[in-house]
C-alpha cells in the first residue's frame, strides 16, 4: 500500500516544559523539531525547457557541481531516518540525470513515497516502465498551456506535443498521475481547456498554480501577473470544475499571492515541514532562500542531515516566532501562515524579517498594490481579458540551461 504524507507533523511535546505558555504559542527556535515530512531533491538545474515563470535561482548550479549517485542515496536514507515520508524529485529536469532509475530504487528501499516532478521531456515509454519497476509512486507532468503554440512559446522550446505523447503512455499505468499548469496573464483565458486536457489525459489530479514570483519569474513579472478580472473569472471556472468533476478528477487551485488578503504558509512554515537539497548538496528551507543575504547554508557533504535540520543557523533563522516583528508578533494568524514568505518579504521590501508585504495587514502592503494596480491598467486589462488566443509580449526573458 502506498504511504501518504500526513496533513501535519506530530505536535511538539515542549508545551509540557512550559508551565504557562502564552496563548497561541507556536514552536520556538529552541524547541526540538520533528523531522521534515518531505525531502525535496533538486537533482539538477539542467533542463531542456526555458520557462518564463521558472522559480529556479538566477545563479544555477552547473553539472560539475551535482551530487553523485552515492551521495544522493545516502541523503535519502538519512531523510527517512529523520522521519521523512515523501521524496519529491525535481529540478530543473530530473530526467536529465542518467541515474534516475537507481535513485528511485534507493528511495523505495528507504521506504520513501516517491514523486517525480517533470516536464516529461526525455521520458520514453520504456524509461517510464523502468522508473515504475524501480518503485516510482507518483508522477507530476507540467504543461505550459492547453495549446501547442502557446505552450511552446512559454516553454521557450518545442515541447507540447512530446508531453501529450508521454502522458498517453502514463495513463496505461496504475500510478498516481497529476497534471500541473502554471497559470498567468498569458494563458488564463484557456483555463477551461487546461482542465479538460487533464480530464482527457486520465490524470487523477490537476494542479492549477499561479506563478510564484521568485527567480526567473520575477524577471517576467509585468507580463505574467494577471488582472483582477482574470482572477475573478478563474475562481468561477475552478468552482464549476470542482463541482462537475467531484469524485473523478481532483482540482487543486493555488491563488496568486499578490491578490490574496493573507499570505500562504510558505513551505508550511520555515524549517517546519520541508527540506530542500539543491543539486550541489546545499540544504535550504525553501527554493528561493539564497536571495536572503548573510545566511549561511550547510552542505550535505559536510554535515549530517539531522544536524542541519535541528541545529543549523539557516533552518533556525525564521523558525518559531522569536524573529517576528509587528504586526505578525501579536497577530492571531501567526500560527497559521507564520508571517508568510521570508523570501517575498526580502524581494519586495528588502528585509526578510518583515511581515510578508502581500499581507493586507503589512505596513508595506502598498508595495504590492502598486504592482497589481499597474497590472490592472486599462490597456493591459483589455489585452489580458481578451478571448483572443494571443501572446502577451514578445520580450520574454527565458531561463537558460546551465552547463
Ligand atoms: Fe499572517 Fe503576519 Fe499578516 Fe498576521 S500580520 S496575517 S501573521 S502575515
Ligand atoms: Fe523562501 Fe517562501 S520562498 S520562504
């Protein structure tokens, strides 16, 4: 039987040591943390696609710095010993690693539920058979659009038809299958078509996620950010799809941070649930953490995973509530969203310890409304709400492929 990750980790038992905890006291820096629920392994930054919304860092790791097969396998064992239940294999494009079958077999031996997050480019039916035989539990294929011309435009290469072919092969296997669409100003007009594509390809789940503005996506933000009108229409479409497809296809929708009233609990809270290892072995609390200046990240080739999780400066930095400033410090939602995203606070307001400016309670929230106001400017509004199958701008900044 397949393992599934529980919705939340076991509660800290530290309340027993604190005779009079303040109301809503969340875990503090010094508390023992249960291990991560999942390990996110960025096996490589190499990728045949050049997506305009890629959240990989601007400085990517070259092939020469990638961890060896043996080191990854050791990291998987350590993660399982630490309590992790799930392994997400991602990148870049994880299929660029020739040892992927071996890595999945090792993850299965370590009793990790293994999820492959891929563009599908580089996957043949034969290779997919081998991955399933090695123990792959779930595959998530990303599509850039429902239409080939637009999808290939956003991917910066010819990919859509190849994805369709491999998705048809996946359908024949009894394996968890999710289709993922990253949505934005340029493709939201085809949201209904995207959901229909997931239905036709036999996926069990379709994940519709708005662009997160980190890495390469930040470079293209003006062209990607949807209008309020687009967002409202997309919510109507999602609600109708959920009702129509209940019991057949699960529809997961991730709303865009910039239009939300409150932020999401980024990564389930800093250093609380997830641990990410980059291609060179650097352990990060989130995929964008390197944007935060003066924060030292440990490497799995130098330190045990358990020490990094429990003791390292980077994982402790924004764990718990000690670091919080007002309004988060006394806000009732601080144990729900943990003050939002540290990287977004840094990127938008220049200080990772501030309340995430996407929060409507943040004193810096006007930084976000200034951005969304520009996106809703009448001229762009007309373009983005058009039912024409139109490409928004020819001046994308494409993610390059590292050496
Ligand atoms: Fe969350 Fe802080 Fe906003 Fe409260 S003030 S909702 S804790 S980000
Ligand atoms: Fe770094 Fe949200 S991406 S904390």
